């Protein structure tokens, strides 16, 4: 297998993952923004449960990580643009863990409380705003990773 073919195999699930993250940050976030706070609070635990168990989400994000190991072993670090793209792909994952997961955890806790209380409504509104920013940050970093990987083929 050539290095270029290996890079294409790694790039493919990375692009699918980036598309998924952009769809979440754009389309799904707009739907969440249109929900009343109480509805948003009930929706988020369902989304989290289904998202964590999504075969598509797990496979598209995991293949790139798994494929990096043999890629580095067989081909080393001589394609700098592609390596930079892989690093940004890792950073997008880290951004999800650092920014998104704490918000999801807070929303899971809030969902167990009375969602009509003014302080809960305010917290839901604030968490929705933070989630929107976190989703765009993660999706943007992932798109940058794809651009960097594609530059390697130019």
C-alpha cells in the first residue's frame, strides 16, 4: 500500500466525521436554539444517549485514531501537512472532551430537576449558548484538520 493510498483511507472517515460535526453545529444547534428551555432540557439527555451510542459517530471518529498508529509506524512523519491535519483532528477531539462533555454532564443533571424553575431556565439558556460555541469550535478545528490533510495531496 502506498503512503498516498493510506492517507486517502485515513482522510475518508475524517471527512465524514467533520461533516457530522458541522451538521451538529449548524442544523441540530439551530433546532436546539428554537426549543423552549424546558424542551431543550428534556431533549439533551436523549441526544446524549443516542449520540454516545451512535455507531456512525463512534466509527468515523475512531478509525482515524486507530489508523494513525500503523500510519506513523510504516510511513513516519515526512508528510508534514498530513501530520498537521492529524494533530488538528486530535485537537478537535480534545476540544469535545474539554468543552462539550462538561456541558452535557451539567445538562444531564439539570434534566432531573424541575425545568420550569427560573434559575434552571437561566442555566439551560446559558448552557445552550455555551454548547453552540463549543460545537462550532470543535467542528471548525475538525474542518481545519481536513483542509491541512488535503493540502498534502496538492
